[in-house]
């Protein structure tokens, strides 16, 4: 384990912490609790499997969610408002001036987290979000623990408590690319889901739950992302209803690259998984190793409660109340295929 300075932002120093175990190494910065780099053993050599940037300024200016923990509510809340226990709350509308996205313009991905504990293969970061922060009720205390397990697994534990009832949906926003190719369309993906929650033109769920059968969202069998029946311009950004829908710990997705010989399984406690295919990705500054991050350069698999959950009573619960603990566990399990 090592801790080094990674620059400053808004007058606060940002640190980078490196943790490692049995050939797997992660580098995490305190800005956004961001996974800046993740290298795992490959068939012939170690492989970088995430996108990352070289300066904290690049994260703030060019890629505000890349690799970060997003919250207080990840994904979108329609019209930036919700009603809870008879009171209506208005949030920061940071997407098109109409929707609330990933906790707002200064959500958890744009904050400097505190180092609570650091060891050779694990790191715990903490953040306090005060009552009224960006419109949310309650003083929320959040922690994020990264732990490298054997073999080649990154475990992510997200926890939160609050002194008032509040919506909570902490999630990860890693951009994955298992072979460092210019795009991920040749990656093969399987998602353990029979249904999705379709959205309107502004990516707010309509409330319907629709079968994936016969649609470009059918990933029930492992297939190349770029091969989709009926799709001419792939723009994946949708929530999958994981099967089975329960509070246990089960496999949500599998991702593989024939080029690198790597496979990743994502396991999680969460009921939903947002698949974003990176169609809007366009970072003008070089990434790690001088890589260019353009359209489809990486994909996101975000374990989550459902988007717009506070406004959809039939969606899985997302309200955290005093005395309760919001807890999400996810694991990225890498192996050679």
C-alpha cells in the first residue's frame, strides 16, 4: 500500500492510494473515491481493465463520473423532485436543466473523500453529506471500501446512514475495457435479466417493465455488444431488472474479450444494473498509457436501485430511514478464458 499526492482541487489536496494482492493492483484517488487504474493478471501479461486519467483536473473538467462513486442518488430522478412522507423536495437539475443526474452538479463524484482506513489490499473512504445538500433531506454519512480478494477480484462495499428519511442509491461508474482496444463493440456481454425499465426521450423510466426478447437489449446469452438485432446505431443506457429480483448476492453480468483472453463476472446485491455502452464518450486529453478515449471506448455496468425510484412506488425500495443502513456489495471477478 502506498499513498501519494495527486494534486489539488478547490484548495483541497487529493491523494492516490495503491492497493494490491496476488498480481491485482488498484489505484484509487480520494476525488470521487475514483478507481483510477485497475490491473489484473492476464494469460500472457498483466492487463489494464478500466479507463483512467492522469490529472485530477481532467476528471473535474472532462470526465466527471469516470471511475467514481456516484450519489447521493445515482442515475436520474425525473424533473429533479420527489415527495417523501408528504413533503416535496426539489433537487439540483444538472442535466439539460430539467433532470437530476448522479446526485447533482456537486454530487459524491465531485467531492474529496476522507481516508478512514488503508491496508495492503484494502481501503475505506468516507464522506458526509449535510442535511439539505443539493436538496436532499438528512445528514448522510457514506463509506466506500475497496478490497482486493483472491483470485483477481475487486470487492466494493458501499454503506450509508442518515438521521432523516432520504433516497439513497450509491453506485460505481467504472468504465471497463478488457483489451485496451479503441472500442468495446467486440466484447461479449451477458446480463442476467429478462426485463428492462424503458425510458422516455430524457432517459426517465416510464414505469413500465418490458421483456428484452427480440430487442437489442437481449443479453440473456453471451454475445458481442456490437451485434444487435434491429439496432443501427447502438446507444445503450438503460436499467436491466436483474433475475432473480431479491436482496441476495448473485451474478448480474459476464463480460469477455477474446483479444485479451480475459473474462469478468459482476456479482451484486442490487436489483438493477445500468448498462451504458459509452456512445457519448469523448475525452480530448490522453488517458492512461496515452490511450485515446472516444465513442464506445469503454462501457459501464452500474449495480443500482432503479432510476427515478423515489417517484415510482412499484420499483424496489430506495428510501433510507434513521436506524437503517444502506448497504451495497459488488464484486468484479476476473479470470482467463
